[in-house]
């Protein structure tokens, strides 16, 4: 399998850190349209069709299989055929350990899915689409493997409103030393951070495109926030010295943002979208 530079980095990162995404997000509650969800994973599952009909569901970039496990344990599980595809052998090994024979798991690229055309009823993807190369190729493959009328639902990061906690990190990060092997690396397509851009990408292949914004807000200490950021790509791309330098400068900057209890408010936004593969038009 030929991998781009970004794909090589992502595969290596997740081979070394299987389960990192589920550990970071499985307990972060979010709100959407006034409703509370225990995690971004739970919010995404809510987009699945509410039916007792048999469904084949593909989790694109399934990681350690956490999202698939939630579906396998849910009330509609007897009606679901579950499939996961991921680049990382480490994540897939963790997924096999978690899921056993409850899902079919494949190593593959989103631009070259190892699945038959028109074989899937639902495609879901949790915080992965915005990291992928060749978005047009990804969307082409999602459409190819989807049946007419299939649902495509994804969760991606969104542009957050001005936030001094994140602004401090963004301001300090460029001066931290990066690992030479990954210097200048950029992951994915920033169009996934805008509703208008996502709609423009989806519209040629899908209809009934809908969006919702999810908000996450929690109070934590600066050290707790830094420990959470250590599981992210940004900090992993730094040298050990660069990471330690950034840690010291960032924790210092956060002191002025803390309340009387020594904690601060950390907020992030996410975009959830759903779309449908058009049904063929009947002709007389």
C-alpha cells in the first residue's frame, strides 16, 4: 500500500498509540441542539437510521473499534453488519481484541476501500475525515461503496470562537521545535472546518445534507489540559525538548486564566453532518 507523507505519519502515530482517540474523547460530554450526549461518539451514533431493517455499517478510520463496539452493544445490534477500515495495524489489532467476531475489519485507505460497490447502508467517520488526503477521492469511494439511499454521517473539528485558552496554545506553538522528519507536515483538508465548504464538497455526490454544531465545555487545571493535549498530533510532532519548552511556556500563560479554584474553562466545537446517497430517478 503506497502511503503519502501524511498517511505515513498518521499510521505510525496510531501504531504507537492504539486507542488514543477513544481514550481522549469517550468521556467528553457534548451538547447538540440543547441535547446532552455522553461523548462525540454517542452523538454520531444518533445519526444512524432508526429502523429495524438490516443495515451494513462502515466505520471509516475505525481506530480501535470503540464506535463499532457501541453499535455492537446497542439495541439495534442484531440488525447490524459492522465493518471497520483503518490505516493502522496497531489500531486494528486493538479493534480485533475489543470486537472479536462482531465486526469485519480491514486495513486500507479511504481512497481505495476494500469493499464492493453498493454494499453499505451507512458510512460513519469520527474525527478522521479532516485529516485525510485527496478528499475528492475519499468522497468518491464513500459514494461508490454506498447503496442508493445510504446515509453518510461524519464528525469533524470546527472553528471555535475566540478562546484565550486555545489562542495561547496557537500563539506559542509555532516557536516550538518540530521533529526534522515531520517538519512542515500538514494534515488533511481545512475545508472540513466550514459548513459551506463541506456542503460544497458533498453536494455533487449526496443530497439531504444537514449540519449540527456540537459544543464541549469542561473545567480543568492547566496540567490536566496539557496532559490531554499530549495525545494530539500537534504535540507529537515536536521534539522532546520542544515539547517540554512548549509545556512550560503554555502552563505559565494559562495561570492568568485560572479561576479561584485553580482551574479554567476549556471549550471546543465540532461539526456533525449527515447526507444521503440519492435514489435513482424513475423514468417513464
